[in-house]
C-alpha cells in the first residue's frame, strides 16, 4: 500500500496508468477515499489510466481511509492542500491536471490559488459549494458523519476541536461561493476549467455555473450528465477531449487514435 | 471574390486564417450564406477559429442573397450540395478536414460523413435541423415560401413546380430523423461528433440528442448555450477543445491555454 509520509502526516495513495499526471480527488466530503471512487458516476482510475498517470489519495483523517495526520484547526483547507501538493512533490511531479469530485471542487480552487503555475487544467465534477438556504449543511453533515468516528479512532482529537475545525472550514467569511477562493480570484484565473455541474444540496448548480461564468477559460458539460450511463459516456468524452487538448504538447497524441 | 467553378456550378467561398482545414456550413436553410454567419448566427467561426484553423465557408448553391449558382438537381437535392462541399475541398487541395455546420449544416454533415467519411476528421453540429413529426411539412413550407419565389425570379429556367419537386425529394420523401442518413448509419459512425442542440421548430432537441446518444463518439454541449453571450463563450470554448483534441497530431501547435493568451 503506497504511503507518502511528511512528519506526522501519512497519506495513502494509489496510481494507475502512465502519461501526463492526473491528480484525482475523490468525493465524499471529509470522508473522501480512493475506495469511494467505485461509487462515483465514473472512476477516473479506470477511465483515464490508458493515457494518464492517474493518482488518487485517501483524504487525511477520512473515515474508511488509510491517511492520517493532525487536525489543523487554524488552516483546514490548506492542510489538505499541503497533502495534495506534498504528494505531487513526493512523486517528482511538477505540473499536473487535477480532477475532483464534490469537495474536490473547493480543493481544486485552493490548488489553483496556492500553486496555479503547477496546475495545467482542472475538472471540478459535481462540485461542492455554499448554499445560502442551507447555511449549516456542510458543518452539520461533518459533525455527524465525520467527527464522531474520527474522535473514536483518535483519542487525541475531541469533538470541540472538530467543531472549531469545521467552523473554520465552512463558517464565517468562508460561508460563501466555493469556500476556498473569492469571485475575484476565479475571475482572474486563466487556467482551463471544465465543470460538470450537479444540483443536490451539497453541490449547488448555481455556484457551479457562477464559477463557470466567471472563469475566463471555463467550459461546462452537458447537464444533467449522470441520469443514465449514456449521458455519463457523453460527458466522459468531453472530459477526455478537454484533458487531451490541455495536456502539454509533448504528452499529446490524437484523441481519435487513442480511442481506436 | 473567390469562386470555385465546376461545369455550370459556381460557388462563392471565403477563407480566414491558417492551419488544419475547417469547413463551415452556414445556417439559414436553403438561403445559407457566408454573410449570414456574422449577421444572424450565435457566433462566427470565421472569427472564432481563424487563429488556429484554415476556416472556409461558402454560399450554398442558389441561396438568396448569395453568389453561388447552379442547376436545381431535383433527383438528388442533398447530394448536389454535398458535391459542392466536397468539390470545394478538392478545388482547394484539401484532403482531410473538419466540418462545423449550423442548422441545415447538420444534415449536410451527416451526408458528408456518409459520402466521404474518410475525409471528415470530426464534425460539429450546431443547432442542427431535423424532422419533427408534429410539424411534418415545416421545411417544405418554409422553403416554398422563403426560398422558391426569389429563386424563380432570379432564374427564369426554374419554375415553382420544379422547386416543389426539389423540396419534396429533399424533405417530404425523407421525412425522418436528420433527413440524410439512417439511425443505423449514425450508430456505426466512429467519427468524433460534437452536438450543440437547439429547440426551435426546425431544430428539434429530441433529434439532436438522439444522434448524440446513437453516435459512439459523440459529445454534447451545455444546453441552453445561446441564451446570453456568456453561455455562447462557454460553448465556443468546448468547440475549441473538441477541434484541438481531434485535429491530426501533425497539426498540433500549442496547448489551447497558450493559444488563448
């Protein structure tokens, strides 16, 4: 089981395929794990490993995962982004494309803010965002679905710390838009972005579309795109074309040839 | 004014940019003209894609307001236009090309794929026309009113009876799906396709989506994609990515991102 270790952080990751690096961030909120990809609308470790070096990791401290580390209550988003960037460093990868489900959306924006020169292109899939009519949704979901089990596994962590962590992650000034960056940041972000919107409570369509309208080099998939396998296949072809068109020329080969 | 001539057919065309060839078929039914691209279309490919492609558009043979003319080939309406598209590519020394068509360009693209599938590298069907069972004579009526009279006025050799026969062969006797090919053809077509659906009377959403679901290498844009300029920009970026991902490797120049800057 491949592990990346940095101090008291241990991150379990898996790789599939070869080619230009594609970092995959599973969905599932703070319980984002590689295993969870099997329940997603598509599994990038399967779909893209014929052309890319696909890398996915268990999120630090996710239930059911093998990654652990401190609960950095003062910098919740950045702590996870440290792990994503640290894993890329560990693997000797400078530039990469990133595809993230759900919580992967805010993580992608944070990666673009922190290491925009390394992220060549990004695909937020059913991205999470703040929904004004349900202001406590992410806090409440994780207080129930993540915190108790984490405290049980980790005697050094108390629910009061989980509360602070989640409040800093989702509350206050962060309770807006995509949590991790401002609209101004998105407006100035030249990185190519492909968004596959959703519209469940944790994944507001309006926020996905707002980020698409603001980002000057964004595109959007068909919608809905996951009501049946045929829709998903159509969306996947869009993702493949987007990845192919944006990976550096040295890694390129024609899409049609790859498909045959 | 560049002209391609073949016998008694004269086709006015224009070019913009350089790179892998992109044939553009304007919309406007049988009055499809180059001028229409800038005047009435959601975006103008001559402007949008000229920085990376050799974009070529032509006035459709006998379109009102255009400069292309030729016989009315009553027995082979669709194929006579496809002759002009393929003939123009031959005239320009182009073997393989991509094609982007609006409205009537949809059925034309399918006919190009049927007649010269080995030459068409990829196709973009923008607000494609199709048959709507609830309005079975829509295209006949539109053209018998909006195209036939002007044509007969310009061309004394053509009568409204001939126009009627032409339109019946073009639409009435082919009243299904995309007019030019069967569902089986689409099901077997491996060429990469990007469909940008519409849903006005002549551009049925259901047919556009049916082609996308049938064709094994199809993509679909967001929908709606032309309710405002921001949506159109998103859709045009999708087209840009699609074209870049599918043009032959020898034509690849720089990543889309670099080209956009």
